[in-house]
C-alpha cells in the first residue's frame, strides 16, 4: 500500500505558529504537504476526523486533531532522539466502513514495518479497525481498554458497541481483553456476567485509583490500547459529549499511558472521543490529551526490551504451593524490577509459546508464598483450556 494516498496534511494554521527550538514541533517529521519518510521511524501519529460512528452529540470532531496537535507541538521534547512522524489526518472514505478499512490497512502497514501507530481524534469505534490491523499477523492479541462503560450494546450505534464487534469478530484472534476504570453504575449486570464467562478482566474505577501501580502488569500484557477520554473526570476532560463527574484524573491517565509506553510488546494505541466543541476556551482537554501522548512517547523511549527469561538479567524464584501445581516459577528483572510468572499450558495450542510467561506484580509473588494460587495465574490458565 502507498500511505501517501490516505492522508491530508496538518492544518496550515498550526504550521504558521511560532515554536521554540526544543519543542516537539521541531523534533519530529510532520506532513505539511509531503508525507514524511518512514525509514528508521519508531512512532507515527495518525489523526481521525470521521464523526460518523459517534452519537448525535459529537459536534466538532473534525477539529479535534488540530487542537490536540496545537497543544502537543508546544510541549518540550523528551529524552533521546525522537524518531517520530505525524502522518496528518486520515482521509474519510465514502462510507464509515471505508474509513475503518483505511485505518486498518495503514496500521497493518506500520506495525509490519515495526512502527507504532498513535491514533488521535475520532470516536472509539475506530479501535475496531485498530484491532483488525492484527488480523493477518497469525497471532493472538490482548486488548487493553480504558473506558467508563463496556460498550457492548448493539443498539447504541458504532461508538457504543465497538467492544461487542471485537468480541464477535470472525476470525477470532482475541486472546485476552482487560477493561480498566469501568464505573459499575454504568454497566449492566449481564455485561459483567459475559466478561466473567469469557475470563476477561475488568477493573472498577475505585480499584484502579486505590492502587494504580497494579495496572502496570495488566497493561504490560497488552498488544494494543484503546483509551476513551470520557473515562476521565469532567474537571480534567470537559471536551467530550460523554463527560462524567467521576473518573480518572489527568495524572492517572498520563501514568496509564506511561505504562503502555514502556510495554515492550504493545504495538498500537488510540486515544478517542475528544470533541473540542465541549472543551474550555483555552482547550484544557486538548492539553491533557497532549500530555498523555507525551508520556506515552517518553515511556516508549524507556523500554528495556525484556523478553528473554533465561538470561542473567533475571532472578528466578521457585515458590512451592503444596497442591496442584506443586510450584510456580517467578522472574524478577534486575533492570526494571518487574515481575512475571510462568503458567503451564496445553502444548498443542498456538498461545503456548507466547503466553506461558505472563506479567504479574510482587503481590502475586506474595500470594504464592502463602501457598495460594494468584488470581492472575488462575484466570490465565483458564483462557488456555
């Protein structure tokens, strides 16, 4: 595919602004009318301006990417040498499904070139296209979704049913789905039951806020992240038609994006549902999203490439359980002090090579030392049966 056919350049208004030498704007390659070269690139920003999957309340989504970029470009560049491009805004297709297909093809092309797409703007149903970009990769995928509700209701339109489309897509290549920051009074009991029956993970907002660090191993197990900005408090994120009184703070959202950035295997992220028509006069929400992107990129350039568990970079702990299994093996990185645990699996399944060693936390190790099976171990093995 030729990416040049799919993108419009950034708004000319942004190019005419004055940016300091050490700004993000002067540290990345931007589509100002000519698409940047992709050789040697690590990260690629993609803007979405198609509003057709959203509710009627989505008023001005076509301007969302411009406001986010305006704030993001003014931030100071982080560590290291940025190998980041901004490809501009994806051109809308004649139908919404055509725009989905374009995003799928672009993300598939970038991931195949080992370039991580950062998708901004648009409604959250575009995460279905983000997910489908993994379809031809012959591997199972784990999805991380940060959202206040489950979005499983087929009667709610694309942006209210996108998770259901991921769950029911054929071919099925979804291994695990983890939902972060759901608010229980927005979720139907049958949706909870469905999640449990599929052995998928769901973490209430209160649980997330009580111990944010416990979200790191959950995010570390994901291949892609989709983030609905309405999961944040309205005081931090007024710029969405679905704003809520309760939710994540801006700092917590940035921390989750940092965790996603340092995840060695995460290969795409989408930040959706921003609508500047609801934002403050100084575009506070666009600034929050720009810092989320900044922390994701900063996390990316702090990756340790921790993927081989037989080297001298790890401490190995064999913990006796005294039941079935007899023991659990844990790995602790000497570089980052992160934890993993080994989960047995049927040897004839394609998930075996990739998921026998799963991210965990020190609290899982503590549970095992008491002779108890960690809940994460139990749920992981259940998915492998």
